[in-house]
């Protein structure tokens, strides 16, 4: 059921990534829009377009990434940016469809999340689809922007599509992709570090919006399956499933409750209320990227930090987790041993600020090299 579905989805994602990695390696075009891509060799007669590429993204998460990779060489419009509408049932206006139809490149999520976007694009437009890149199908968890693999795959694919549209700017796109990837790598490193320090962390969610993110951080999903499935299918939640969930929260059998504010219902309000009474931390998240963030990375980084703080208020992301994570031993005995062997003791000594202070409060490995003030 949901479990199988997930395993399948994850495996599909991995397989597709390997496949797309091979495609990149071979220099092939990763997009699967076979209909309108220029003929590979012979047809060079179409005059090369100049000026900013008209890019229309179905959702602002991917639109933001397109802006990061495209810079001044793209003009990006995102159709769905509001965090106040039900994204899963979003119906674009006629003007949105008109905008989509004029795009040179359409950036979509896929997996049934934004079918309207791919339907409305012009036949000579290029499609960059997250679901196609990772091999997600309709029915799989569609919140792909929260998957590190999907983000990296999309960034590469966008750079590729932009380079094909404006070959003269290829170096610019490559440069931005590299800068973006460095940021993504930092984010991945922070998530991995937290995951290592908290191997037994668990969560439940009012809707499986951050499923990939939590999976990237090795959190155990303890959301009752019946509830989860009903929500994913847009169906009625059985009272028994809701009760099971409520009991789970009341018994504090989870480290954090993730609340999708964009898909709030009476049931989700009941669950967050129960969490409040039981002192279970709640982290709010939306489907679309809120206005206040400049980039997809900024948003996800902030979200992960809120999750870190909810699970472990003592955790210091910018410093030495071996030193500042008094909860680590409670998570499992293996952990303290691990910290000693591969944690601060080695990296702190060799990579630090050169003082050789490996045991003091200064981590060095992170705080020394990167902007400690953040
Ligand atoms: Zn959702």
C-alpha cells in the first residue's frame, strides 16, 4: 500500500537519476519532449534566438530555481505562487494558460501535481519536468522540490535546456549551476550531519508534503498509514485513523509534527491542537515557497533549521554537533562512539583554524571555513 508505493517511488527516483546521469554524461538531451526539440544535426537553419529566454514555471519553487540558474538570461513567470490556495486542486485562470502558451521553456513539476501546465504549452516549447527527470509517476508523492536528488536533477536539466536555447550563454549557465550546486551541497551536508547525530528521529505529518526532505534526513515516518493514505487520495479520513493519529501525538510517539498549512482541515487543526497540549513541537510548512524567501535553497535551509530546532533545541547547526548535542547519547549508544571517531576529533584537528584546539568549543570544520555569522 502506501509503503510499497513509497518504496517503489524511491526506487524509481534512484533508477531515473542514474539513467539521467548517464544521459548527461553522454551529452544527450535529458528532456523527453521528443516532439519539438530541434533535429539533432542537419537542421541548423533556424536563426539563433537572442535576448532573455521566456520561462514559465507552473509553481514558484521550480520557478525560483530556474531564476537562479538562468540569471539575467531568463525571464521567469511562476503561475502558482500563493501559499494560500490548495495547490493540489489548483485551477489556472485563462490568462495563466495564455502565459504558459507563450513560453519558450515550460518548467513543470509533473506527477499529477500540475497537469494543466504541460497541457497548455506550445508545441515548439521545451518542457523541463521534475517528474520526468526522477521517473516519478502520477500517484507517486509529487512534492519533488523537497527531494535533493530532484533539485539537483532539475538544476542540471535547466542549465542544459537554457544552454540549448542560448548556446552562446552556455558558460554563464554552467557557472551559475556550479554556484547553485555548491549551496545545495552545503544544505545536504547540514542535513546529513543532523541525521548522523539523530539516527532515531521520527516525525508524523498532516500531509506528506515534506516526505522526501524527511527521508533525505533519515527521519522515520510514523504517520498512521490509514490517515496518510486517505489524505494522499483526497478521501475522507476515517474517524478511527484520526483517533490513532491523535493518540500517537498524545503519547508523544514522535519528535515533531509537520503541519502543511496550505492544506489545513478540521482534522489537521485537531492534530496540531493535540500536539500543542502534549508539548509535541509543530513545524509549519507550505506547498509553495513563501514570498519572504529569495531562493528555493533559502527556504529549504530555513525549514530544515526549524526542524532541527524542534527535534533538538540544543542542536547547533553551525557548530560542533559532538560538543553541542547533549541529546546524542540518548539517541543510541552507537552514536557517542561515532562522534568520537569520525566527528570533531579528526576533522576539527586537521581542518580547523590551525590552533590545534580539537577539544575546545571551536569546531573549525564548519564554523571556521564558512561565514560563522551566517
Ligand atoms: Zn501536498
